[in-house]
C-alpha cells in the first residue's frame, strides 16, 4: 500500500482516497523507550481499597464473619441485605445482633464509592455517576433504561494503560486497578437508585424487573488488564445464591485485544458476551489507533475471538467506532468482512458505533451515507451488522468519553464523604 503525503492512501483497487491518520488532540501520548505509545499493564502500587464482601468467595465470607466474632450463617444474612435489598445501612438489618451490628456491617461492607456528581438526560432515562474511590481516584458509570432492560456501563480501572489516542480515559494513564468490590458496588448503588424510583423513562407496558439486567464493561479501563478482579466481580454478578443472580448473557466483557486474556476468558466456563473493540481491520491503521495492536495483531485478536466462540458457543461482537475518513472506507468494510468470513460463518456480528459529530476534530462522525454503505457492505457479505445506539453521548457517557474533567476533580475535593 502506498502512502501519499497530504493524508491520501490508495484503495486495493488503486483509487486514491483521503486517509486521516490517528493522532491526539490537545494532549501528548506517553511514549516508551522505543518511541512507541506506552502501554501499562501493571497497576501502579497504591493503597488497596478496603476488603469488601464482594471481594471474597462464599467460604471466605464465612471465615471473615467468624473472624469478626459472629457465627458463619450471618454471612448469608448480609449477602441478602446487600445483593437483594441493596442496603449497607446497619439500621435496616434488624435480623443481625444489635450490639455488634454497626461494627460488623462496617467490617464486611466498608464504604467504597462516594458519589461526587450525577448527570442525567432530560427524560431521566440515562444517568452518569462520577464516583470517588477511597484514595481519591475518580471513576464513572452510566445507567441506561431501554425497553425491557436496564444497562449499566461500569468502570474496571481508574484510568487506563492502553493509551488509545482517541480516548479521554487513557490520557492520564493507569491510576490503578479497581477491586471486585468497587466494581460490584457500582451495580448495587445503581440498583438502589432504581428501587427508589430514581431512573426515569419506564414505559407503562414495560414489565421488566426494576434492577440492572445488563452490564457492559465499557466504562473506564481495559477489563482484561484487570483480569482476576473483573472475573471475581463477574462471578458475584452471576451467583444466584451468594451474589446478584444476573444472567451471564447480559454481561458484556469488552477488550481492545489482550489475546492471552481472551483465551483465558474462553476457558472460564461463564458464558458472558464477549466484545472485541477492533475499530480497524488492517494492522497499518490499527497500530496507530489501538496501540496494543503493536503487541497482538488484528489476525491474532480475531483468532482469539473465534476461539471464544468455539469454546463458549456465544456469538462474538466486533465493536467498530466509525470515524470520518479514518476507518470508514468501503474497502475496510470489505476487508473486515473477508477476515471474519475466513474464520467461518455465524460466529460474529459487527456493531459499528457512530461517533459524535465534533466540528474541527479529526475524531468526528462519518457521513450518514458512508455509515450506511459500511453497514450495507458487511451485511451483503453475510456478516450480521447493526449500528449501535450511542445513548449517553449527550452527557458525555459514550465509550471513550469517560474521563474526570478538572471540574469533576474540583467537585471531588469539596464533596464531603457522604457514605
Ligand atoms: S479506549 Fe478503552 S482501552 Fe483504549 S484507552 Fe480508552 S478505556 Fe483504555
């Protein structure tokens, strides 16, 4: 492929077309010793968050309860309060012995998230939360009501070490991994709000349960870079006796392509929905767009995704943010279709994600006709493809937009610990 100056490129048919190259706007990517975008896989050493019920297996909970001087069956009572009634309030737990209740509850359910700010859409059906963690790190989650389901987009890391040039979250690098307790607490707090009637937009004929039914790991962080804690959180989400009892199918774990971790996930025997954030079918572009591509190439990531399907029987999602003149070319849709079809039929679907129109930015939405053409080409090649809803974008809650602004940080500094 010949690269022209002036951001032009030739298609495989030899036609020159505009090619916008990925680059950061208003910030600089940290680089490694070889001058490539720095990738951070290890969490910097910071004080760990307090140990929480949700960090422990059911047996470990019983052991911890005994350590606190109570019989093991109290663990089960506490699980009910927390996972079914979404409460941390000792006053509401009248079945626990009054004399030690406060201390016991605090020991098992230490405060993890302080709400700093809440933004909601006019209809009240989408809410973005900004949370402060025990060490002051800020993370976000976004709650969305759809007909028949309620989805929560959760964060799995404070910051992110994957350094994608389009992503607000990656700018400051990885602050630290979140604990399973901190991940689960985002769901429990959302469920509490829903139970209190705080999420609007419910239609009269919607008889679905009033609690979070779907989780997407598309908030801050790369979930597979925080593998053990994310998996502990997923186990708690699906555990019917000792956790939230959610359906694994409603949980989407997405990744930019950490191949060894995808393989590990496929062996877990928990049939979560797996999403690969691909955004480009060719290494040439993807190396710049998704820096981790320098470690694991497009073909390796797609092979791992196909392996996930083979082992779990769960159809894989390919996420593809359509960016004007960068990755939205018709020939890239064809190349993507070829690469997916090479690996068989019926194992994958593609979700192109329209970006926000951002005047003056290279990170802007494709023309509608170009989006439609991209989708048409994939569908015509036999790849089920649907444009994804980008709910939340009006409150900056869409993927890649989750970052604490300076105003958020200032708010956090003056917010009293209200837990
Ligand atoms: S797009 Fe995802 S993986 Fe990339 S920096 Fe942002 S949060 Fe991390």
